[in-house]
C-alpha cells in the first residue's frame, strides 16, 4: 500500500481525513484546509539528487513516504513545496503541507541510513494470468490475453516462466494449472497485495450492511467499478464466520464521513476502502454469475483478504474458502485437471 497502516494511524491521530481519488492521488483534509497530493512511496531511502529527478517528473504537489530521510533530503523535499513522511514500520513522522498549512505528523525524529534494494515493477499481468487459470482452464494464449488484458507476447513469456516452476501446463484442452492448491498457495505467498491507496473507517452497523451502504454510495457518485472482498464476500460464497470487516475496492475514493462513518485505526476499522493499483482485483469471466446485488471481487482477492484479517480462526476460514473454490472449479470444469 502507498499509505500503510502505520501512516494511516498517524494521519488519523493528527486529524487528517484522507480521500483516495485514484490509485496514486489522495485529497487530504483538515478542517477547512484541503489539498490534492500525489502519493509517492519509496521502499529505499533517497538522496537529494533523487528528489531533483522526481521534481522533473512530477509537476504537482507530492506526499513522499520513505523509510528514512536525512536532513538534506528533508530540506530538498520542503524546498519543492512537498510533504514528507518517514514510515519505519513502527511510527510515522513528518511534515504535511495542506493548502499552505504546515502540519507536523508524529513526535519522534526518525532518521536511519537504511538502504534497501529497490524492487522492479510488480508483474500484475502474471498474477492476473494465474487468477484466471486457477478459476478455469483456457484454450490458448490469444484467449488468455483477452481475459487478462495482457498482450499475447507477455502471456507467452509468463506462461513459460510459470511452466518452468511447474505451476501451469498445456493440456489437449488448453492451458491449465498443474495443481489447484499448489497454484493457490504460490499466488498467496507471492502476491504483494493490491497496492494503491487504502483508507480505514468505523461504522455502527453490521459489516454486511456497511458494505451495502458503501457500494450504494459509490454507485450514486459514479465512482467506476466497485467490488466487495474479505469476510463479507466470503460469507456469500462459503459462509463460515460472522464478517468482521467490509473490504471494498473502488476505482475512485469517496469521503465516507458523509455516510456517518468515522476515520479509524487499523484495530477498530469496520470498513477498508481501497483504490487498488492491481487491475486484477475485479472479477473476471466466470460461468457462475455472482448475486447482482453484490459486486464481488476476484475469488483469489477474496481469499487473500480473508487470510490477512487477524483472528483465532483466520487460517481455518481461509482453508474453508479455498476448499469451496476448489469444489466449485471442479463442478464448472467437469473435474478437468487440477
């Protein structure tokens, strides 16, 4: 996530309301002050020359989130008129510039020379390809390219790499996963999360009702695609435990305070509203139509969100959902492979 739980909690404590506008932009509000910032997160500490390069690439106000920052880097960021936050995984500190107002965040001066390796681009297309193959077999690369939104050459490259790992194979009927459970476990272990922007909210109604409220609000405001995930979605697919939190994906964010929700910390949140970077979170082609009243996320996304919710029965709930997804796949494919 561009905005981690640590950063979110620090912003809530400072009285900042965060409204994601898309996967990279958020509106920050504090009282009458509000501003739209591009959120840029670096997994490694930067130097002043990095800031100079970023200034050439971004001509809009930026909120820079880094694991550490020297005084020289902070000075360069502030000279650009940008905001900065240090997120070391435990605390978040920094300075926000919202409509010309300087807002200090946190109280501890975090400065560490940590230099972590910078990861490459996330291969969203590969993760989406595995999503579709786990859901059902597909006849050929052209068909897979159509259902994943990835070019056929890229599909070919991804299939070759996945074949080398023993995760997929070509059958007389087309491409398929070699083993359903092995492919699911690989995906859950490798998937970096949907990234993008996440906000956390608290409401008084049961999570299922809160999900309906949020989806209705998003539809009225024409915020693009929406999808329910986590416990609420799992309750429609494979009831197991009472939903604890509603996870809602949307293409553009919304201020849920207008619907009576309050910004919350991770421990108290009853709704997660996520504007994802990953284009694969949305439900792909499926022979089983979901309930029209509830737009569901991709099944693997639902499983991933269920598995990350803390609780004494989380592992059991995830295993139950995985079994149901396996059984559903066998029914729809006539027991074909995996």
